[in-house]
C-alpha cells in the first residue's frame, strides 16, 4: 500500500504548512495592530509632553496653540491639579461639566490608574501639580488592576512557547484522528480500485464519509463481472461454432477430395476432365487447410489450445520442416537454403514443438503461395543477447510498403472488432503471431535483402 504512506505524508505536510502560515499570519497581524496603536502616539507620552509644554504666565497658565488644536481635534480635555490644595487651578475650555474641580488623594490614585466619570485619564508631572488628560469615553480601555505574579512575567516567553507547542500538539492529534478515520475509509476503496483490472470479485463496505464512492466501485465491479461473463460466453460460443462447422464440413469435404482424386487418376477419362478433377481436389485441400487454420487460430485466440512447453532444439525443428517440404517435390521451383553457420547446431528454447513447427511451416508455405512462378527461400538463424532470431526470406514478388504496414499494424479480421471489409490477408501470419505470443516471442515482417518478402521470428533462449 504505497499510496497510504504517501497520503499520510501529504496530510502531515499540509498540517505543518498550515500551522507555519497561521503562526506567520498571527505575528504579522500582531505587528500591524501594534504599529497602528503606537503610530497614533501613546496617551501617557502625550500627557507628559503637555505637562512640559504648559507654562505659567503671571496668574495664569498658557498652552501652545498647536497643542490646543491637537486636543480639540481629538476631543481631549486637560486639567492641572494643584500639589497643595488638590484643586483644579487650570483647565481647557472644553472641560465637561461633570468633571470635578476638587480631588482627594484617593481620587488622584483612581484617575491615575483608570477613569474620571467614565473618561480614560492619563497624567503628566508638572512643577505646580499634576496634569490630567481626559480622552473620549470610547477611545481607550484601561486595566485598573494590572498586577502580575513576578514568576509569570519572568518566564513569560517560556510559558508562551509551551502554550503554543501544546496548542500545535492538540491540533496535530485532532487532525490525525480525523484523517485516520478518513484513511480507514480510503484504504478499502484503494484496494477495490487496484483489484478492478485484476478481474477479482470486489465488495467494498459502504459506510463512512466515502460510502457513495464505495457504492460506485461495487456497481462498477458488478458491471465488469457481468460483461466479462457475457464476453466469455460469446467467445466460447464462437469457438464452439467454428469447431462445429469445421466438424460438419470435414465429412463431405473428405468425400469430395476422395472422389476427385479417383477421377483425377481415372485412366478412361479425358485429360480435360481429369484436370477439372485435379482443380476440385486442390481447392478442396485449400478448404481443408483453411478449416484447420480456423480451428487453430480460434483455439489460440481464446486460450483453448494447450501449449506443451518443453526444452527443445529449434534448429532440429527447422531442419525437419525443410525436409518435409523437400519431400513434397518442390525443390526445383522453390529451393530452400540453410544460410547459417555450421557451428549453430543446438539452440534450445522453451516451447511447444508442434506449434513452433507449424509457425515455420506457415511462413515457408506463405512464400510458396504468393510466388506461383517459383522463388528461392533462405533461412538464417542467429543468437542475439538472450534471444534467437529465425529469419526466413525469399526473392519473390515481395510486398509493398503499404502491405507491410497493414500486416504489421492492422488487426486481422479474426480478432478485429471494426469494419473488416478491406482486410484480405489470410490466416497463416495470424497463426504465426499467435504462436509467437504464446511463447513470449515476436514477429517482424519487411522487405528481404534478396528482393522479396522477409519474416523474422524472435524467441527467448532457454537458460
């Protein structure tokens, strides 16, 4: 299950990245808010600056015009409380009526820490008393009892890091618990998807957050099983139909061939009639061979032909095929040459002797069928890497580039599910390709260096 660890790593990566971005965002937000707070100026500093700027002139006090405008623009008022009498000896013109003009020590203590009549106040030291600045009621909030344990302040950053780490750990645990449940739902779904191409029966439990996906996979599996069953039934019916038709044709065909052979050799018939009988016999043989080819290619296509693999010498099989053709008295018109080093006498492959013999026979017969005026046939065998290559050439009429392209890439009408009206090549090469596929080999067709057609069979060595 390579995908599960990958999902876990991805989830953890997303979690860590999200946590990092969240921390960075918080620091930026705090910095921006803090900057905005300090940019407007500290009210304590404003009170101190005003206390320094407030000067005495004879029996009154004077405040600079710029500070007066600043106080008015911010709707801020100010008073000066005398050190001795604790009475207000100066105030701005915008002083609210509710603000008292006499103060006790306790009043001064309270306004220094907090408010006067709901107005947040800030103080500055003056030589004649205490300057008090009052801001609008909704401008500042003051914590009046701001006392902290010394140990807490001394270890504040450690505590902050500990709390931050604890929060991250709790978030991580919650995240992993939630994703573990998700992964438990994902795991059977991934197994189901992985097993779909393997044609296994699949049933994923339809529960959890991914129950709809599980139901879709189960439905897909049922559809695939139904289609696979129907396809196998069609393949079996097709193979049985071909086998049945072939069996039904063999008996009358054998009678036709037998009677045609007798007429061909009948001494009392005219030569023209005997030639017609010979034509009937030859065409009947072609039909018989076609029936045999249909049976074989059908069995190979649907894996109904047993492949008896054994360690065999492919050289001896090729030589046996050559001898069989020579015994058919075709030597003068279709001479076969073995162009291979005498040192190559044993080349072992893991294969079915009868099927490999059939493959070589089909290729040589293909050269004979397509060259009525005769041709030379050349057989070459070489060992390359861990494979054997059997090359069969002729110097006959050959094939065009288009024909070779079709033979190499166009599916045969026996195995094609498209329009087959333009496909006219026979079953010989199809059977060869099927036999090579059953032996994990390959077939290559092309132009021969001798001017004709070339077929190369590639088989893995028996190691």
